[in-house]
């Protein structure tokens, strides 16, 4: 082991876990924290009466060579599978088949399988919301929402959406300012479950000119519970922002209506519904920040918002944070 004093990583989404794996492989101790009860962040899957629901990331693509290689390893280990949906496009009130050659991946049997496997036996504290990151004479400490202190840590990696990272980066004003300059858009997600399969070939659809942006038939993904016909609907950033404080029942009613209007077949009353609001779903624009670093202080930040705002960008950003940290240790 390189140092007995661990590196703190705040956030167990794909970016935090990517950094954690890289640092652990280089021989460092890490200690992870997450405010949620489990890992995955926006790649988490929610357990429900309709089975596990991928309410956040729907699938991911791999374009960077390093990410392609790691996804192939995930596939070989059974954590990820290819998803080949029957894809449609909805535009100007018309639904049309829109097949393509793009390889799309999903966690198997649910999206969270990947982050769960990446976490493995790494030390983690869940249900622990970090509210402050502060530096003593030699080391870092963290304070959580219950006023508990954690530490000492040699370095801190902050791996969460930019607006949440900003406050924790107060010790490095330049990094805090960079994070504060990134705005993130919300997404309302709705799950609808039907007792019998809807009479449509659609399994995924890119939607234009609607409150909806995307819809997916969960049961078409490999390894999912298919005792019901379950769909995930995502509203556009614009609709989500305009209806940010709408009651969940009304969000479900509205998006169910938009779905029924475009899907082109009879839509009965769902047997199960659920709405989830992602306040910081995606960066409003793509950035090329890689990862933020104040190497002298030992403070780093990573996440999808540093790159493409996708699963791949988040993983690459975690790698970049780890690379910068390790570079400074040499
Ligand atoms: P996150 O996954 O957000 O992880 C951050 C973690 O930090 C969370 O677990 C959170 O609980 C924790 N945290 C935050 N604050 C604190 C704190 N103070 N203390 C402790 N822990 C904290 N990408 C694609 O590639 N394809 C898609 O189809 C796709 N669809 C999407 C659909 C939706 C609705 C959403 C929301 C996202 C989608 N994305 C998609 C984007 C993708 O999910 C993200 O890019 C990626 O998961 C971000 O990973 P991350 O590690 O950067 O952040
Ligand atoms: P991708 O290559 O499948 O899609 C990229 C974009 O290309 C799509 O959004 C769509 O507009 C278009 N597209 C791709 N294939 C198409 C087809 N067959 N027919 C019509 N249009 C098609 O995947 P990539 O680049 O990995 O992007 C990830 C996806 O995740 C995007 O759809 C993005 O919108 C979505 N996302 C959603 C978030 C949210 O909060 N709702 C957050 C981050 C990503």
C-alpha cells in the first residue's frame, strides 16, 4: 500500500467508482461516501412493485477506446449486455421506425448491476451526506449532515453533479468557481406498468415536439422482469424545468397522456405508476474540463459534467481525476 491514510471519495456514481477503482489498483486506500442508501447515483435502479426500474440512465454507448475496453470486461463478467431495441422516432405527429447500427449497452439484469459490481468490497458509508470538506494542518476531514466528522484523509475526490460539488469545493475557490459555472437541467422520469403487453413494436423512441424526450420498454432490455409491460418515460429538460414543482400525480397524468397520444395503440389504465424528479440530470452543455484538480491542496472533482454528460463521460472523468492525483504523487 502506498499510504495508510485513505483518499476520500464523495459520491458512488460511475465517476466516483471509476476513480476509486483506478486509485485502488495503484495501491491506495480509498473510503467512499454517499448520501443515498446505495451506489449508482443516476445509474441506480429503483426497486418497485413492477420490478427494478432504470429511472435514470437508459443505456450507454462507448466511443472512447479506454471505455470500449472496460465495457467489454463488464460484458465478459456478466455485468453489462447489449440492448438492441426496436427503435422509433416521433416527429411532427408521426411515429416511424428508426433503426441504426449503434451499439447500446445496459447493466444486466438492471442498470445498477454495473456500479454495484464496481463497488465490490470497497469501504463505503451510505446514507452519509457530506456537508463540508475542510483541511487541517496536514490532512483533510469531512463533516456530514449529522455533524459527524470523518478523517483524516490524504486527498479528497468530489464526484457528484456540479451544483452539489460547488459547496464542497469551498477550500479551492478556483475549482468552486469552475463547478459553479456549469448549469445542469432537470428531468422528470415516469414509470408505467401494464398488466398485458401494449400492441406496439416500439421498444425505444426518440421523441420530438412533445413534453416527452425519450421512452423505453423496460421489458425489452436483457434480464428484466417481464411479468408486466413496463415503460420508462423521460420528459424534456424544458418541460421538466417548467413543471419542476408539479405534484407527482400530475406529472404522471401529463406524461401518461403524452405517451398515449404518440404510441399509436390503445393504452389502458396502468397497474403501476411512479414519478421521479432528477434535479441535476444533465449538464446544459458539454464541457471539456476532464476533471478539476488542485494538486497542491489535494482536492479533485469529477463527474459527467466535466465531459460529455453521459455515462461514458462520467467514467472517463473519474479516470482523469485519478490520473491527475497519481501524477502528483510521483
Ligand atoms: P451521479 O451518478 O449523479 O453520482 C453522484 C453521487 O453523489 C450520487 O450517488 C449522489 O447520491 C452522491 N452525492 C451527491 N451529493 C452528495 C453529498 N453531499 N454527500 C454524499 N454523496 C453525495 N447517460 C447515458 O450515457 N445514456 C443515457 O441514456 C442517459 N440517460 C439519462 C437519463 C436521466 C433521466 C438521467 C438523470 C441521466 C441520464 N444519463 C444518461 C446520464 C448518466 O446517468 C450520468 O452521466 C452518469 O450516471 C453520471 O455519473 P456521475 O458519477 O457523474 O454522477
Ligand atoms: P445515442 O447515440 O443513442 O444517441 C444520441 C442522440 O442521437 C439521441 O439523443 C438522439 O437524438 C439521436 N439518435 C440516436 N440514434 C437515433 C435513431 N436511431 N433515431 C433517431 N435519433 C437517434 O446515445 P448517446 O450519444 O450515448 O447519448 C445518450 C442518450 O442519453 C441521449 O439520448 C441523451 O439524450 C440521453 N441522456 C438523457 C439525459 C436526461 O437527463 N434525460 C441525461 C444524459 C443523457
